[in-house]
C-alpha cells in the first residue's frame, strides 16, 4: 500500500497540470464519498459535505460560503459525472497544451469555473424560470473544462479528433455541438444549474481564444496570482552575494508566435520537397529541415 501511495505521489509531482487536475478531482471525489459513508453510519445529518462545497444560488448563503465558487469546480457526486468531465479535460487538455503552457491551462480552468459560477448565480436570481428553484446548489468541473474545450477549439479550429464511427472530426464542431446541447437543455429541470454553468465556462473559453489571437491573454492576472501563491508555499532560500543573471523568459504569446512561425516555415519547405524533390531545396532550407528533424 505504501508503494502505491509513493508511486501516486511521484506521478503527481512529475505530472503536468492535466495530471494534477485529474488527481485533485479524483481525490476530492473519493474523500467526499468516505466522509458521506461515515456521516451516514453515525447519523450525522447536520451538514452535507457535498453541498457544503457546492456553490449555492441563494446569495445570503453564498455570502456565508464564499469559498464555494472555487471549491465547487473540484467536486463530483456521481462517478459518471467525474469520469466524463475528466475524459473531456484529458482529451482537450492535451490539444490545449500543444499551443499553450500548463500555467495558462490551469488559469483558464479556474477562470472558466468562476465564470460558470457567476452566470449560475446571476441566472438563478434574475431569470423567472430559475428564481422559483429555491436553495439550489451546483457542483462539478464542467464549466472549467468547457473553458478549455472552447479555448482549444476556437484557437485551433482545424485540429481533428478521431471519433468512433465518425472518423476525424474538427474539434470546433465537437465544441459547438456540446454548446448547442447545453443551450437546448437550459429548460431541463434535471440539471438546470449545470447547463447554465457550462455556457458560462464556454463563453469564457471563447473569449480567451479570440482575445489571444489579438495579442491579449486574459489569464495573465490569474497566472500571476497563482505564481504568487506558489511562491508563498516554497521554502525561503538564503540570499547569496553572487549575482546571477537569468535569461528573460518569453511570454506565452511570444513563444506561441515564434513556434507557429517556425512551423509555417517548415510546412512550406515540406510542400516544396513533395512537389520538386530534395534537390530543389536551398542550402538554408536543407539546414532548417535537418535541424527540425532533430527536435
């Protein structure tokens, strides 16, 4: 058992942001299930641990539970709810990380979840169909995941996924299909808050992609906040008198622009290679192609 725990700890430490989000959501799900069983066995009914972490639509209750717009996006009550959210996070998260950093993905996850919670609370206090649903609450990572889905889909709409029975399908069509299903389900009494939150997260993801194409990264403030929190958790190092100069890191925007320009140049060389053969390439083109093959 100790070996399994050590292995899981190592996978968490060495994994990327998707791996860590999968771990966190799964561990929270298991922990809550254990707590619910204990509460049931000892007839503890004063508080429901799941709803305690879910974001309430009732504003006075929300004011007393200010942590819930953050905690709800890591809470799942049913296994299938958890499974499908994590599968979407894994599939589209892998695509997202081909063009953005893990830091950006984590920030977008949180912003998407917050956007979903905001739209949920506003809708359930203003729209007549929802205002009659008193003391409702919402949980799940769906809004956060939808932000990543839409962010990837609208930033790189030409990317395809191979779907069972359908073959290759553009991720843009998959994202739009999911959005339409959520919109058409807004009147569904079975999960009204969830569909509202999905749309909030989806709109945030769309905003991220469109703004990023114009050179603006809306996740920057959240990323800086997370960096600051991470810095507080790190042990302080003693100051040394030696002055060390570090190279200036590229921003996500500069990095992605440089990488996209390089890929476009390589694609052009490959097209020329297919049409006219290797002998038609210039010395510089041959060198660039050789250097790219080593990466």
